[in-house]
């Protein structure tokens, strides 16, 4: 017997019992994005490795440790996408999407990173990416945060999420701060954790992300980025804060928040929770005005965020309720005697023509009792019963499965009307 195969570690199946809540969440996200005038874009799962080296940064953990990279048959280095933004910017430059116009774009799908799998963090994971191109005003940054806050409110999890906010300033201000931070950390190099000592030579701002207690204590006396900000950067950040306050959005300023990607400038933010243990960041993003130029395009102001779908769904299932009907496989189930099975299937097709919005389960094999059990397990609100007598008279017996209402015998059009009324 051949050895049975299993999914790759950290790349999980979403089983039929899992997908209803995913579809529920995805549909709300799509509706919310429509409300804000965003358009969907879809980019390839595989991109040239250089795209992520140039955008994310060669010395980030993603590029150094986490990318799935391989050479194809032409010996070209390719990578399974570890994040969306670089691919969207590449597509925008390639197809001229950003020329002299504002673009609000979103995409959703699988990303890949070689990390240690744990609850809420997998090697193949799902993310929503929302981006605005062509707007340099603070209103664009605020709009993204307001959009994400609307999602939390809709899902009933707003009180479990905290908005952390910071500014990285301009590239010149960040460069001056980087030098000051390196000088400070070099004086205390031996006290730094191993990762921070390595980052000191390559990506010193990431030291601020360290979870090591000793390093974090050391950073309390380190220079702060806000001390290096000029008037314009400070004013820009204050504008965002004011816009959030005017719209009732609470926030915490976290001066050590830098995000893990090289392309960020000015605004950075994260929505965090303490309800998921160590995996506390559900959504994060910021401004990346220089990324298009880094990838060979024209200067294009831009900002965006990424939302981890696994973590969002874990949070929803843990602290909020979802509509019971999302787990319903069908609205109506067809139940038929064996002698009229073929007629029942033709009738089901007619009903689908009359009412495409009704989910009709046709499972007319087995005894009447077994079919009724299947109908009940499907979550259907009604059973359309067809026996020889109903077939002869071109009628349907309508049986209510969830409400104490009498059975009805009626023609297909009337049965469809009753189903629509019940499902309103």
C-alpha cells in the first residue's frame, strides 16, 4: 500500500465546516471596500525574487529567513509572494495604473512565509491588502484606519482591538535617527540580544521591535525618533491624530513601532489585541511614498494596510457571534419517493430557474426517513416533498423544518413564493 500523503507543515486545509465563516467574513470585507470605492486587483502568486529584495529589504527577516525561493527551468530566481504590496506596485507600474490618477485597490489571497507554525501564524496564510495610490494628504492615511475600524465594528470586535500609531518621518530624518540609534546601541552592544546585534549592522530600526526584555529595557534610554522629526513630519502626524479623534477613533502612540518592511515612511500603525496570546497584531500598515521609485516607477504617494485573515477569524470566533444561517448548506431540501426521482430532479431545476437566490439541495437517494435526516442536517428551513401523488398533480408538499407551521400543498410557483417569504 502506498504511503498516504499529508499537507505540508504550516499549510493547512480549510475544510467544509470551516469555510462558511470565511465566506461570511470575506463578503463583509468586500461590501465595506465597495462602500469606500475600492477596486479589486489580483496579482500572481509567484514573482521575481528581486521584487521583494528591492522592496521589502534584503536585510529584513522576510527576505533573509522566510521567503520560499527557487530557480525555474530558465534558472530565473522566483519567489512565492510573502506580501502583497510589492506585487501591486509592480503591476501598477507595468500597466500604467498610477499615471496622473488616484487608485484605491485591494486584493485578498494566500501568502507564503517560512516561519515556525503556531496558532494564527502559518506558512501559507491569507491576507487582505488595501492600498491608496496618488494621495499624499493625511486624509488618505486616516481613511484607511477608519475603514479598518468600520470592519471591527461590523464584526463586533472593536472593543478587543487597540490602535497603535507612530511616525517614521522622512527618509532624511530617519537616516539621522538611525545614526544616533546605532551610536547608542554600539555603546551597549554586549547587552543586546543576538538578533539585535545582527540588525545593528543591517537594519538597526528593527531593534526597536525586539521582544527581548534586556534589550527593551536598554531601549528606554535610547534616542527617540520623534526627537529627529522636522516641522512638516510633526504637522502631518498631528493631522492624522486630529482626523482620528474627530471620528471617535482612540489610539495609543507607540514610539517603538516601526513595522518590519523597509519601504515604510511617515505613518505606521497596527491594530493589536491581547485576546490571541503572542500573535497580537491583527492588522498593520502605513505610508510608503518611495516604493514606486524603488521599483523603477515614477514618484507615487501611497499608503496601505495588510490584515491577517486567520487572526481576524480567530478573534471573531472567540469573542463575537456569527449568524447561525452561515452554516446552513441549503435553504430548501428536495425529498422524493424513489418512483419520482427523475421528476424531482427536473422540478428542482425549474425551481432554480424561478428563484436563483434560493439554495436548493437535491439529495433524493434513499428512504424518505434518511432524506429527511439529510434535509435537517443541511440546516434547510423547508423540505419540498414530492411523491407519486404530487408528481401526478404537478404539486409540491411544503414542510417547515424549523417553525411550527402546517404543511402546504401547492404548485411550484407558490412553493417558491413561500420559501422566499420565509427566508426574508
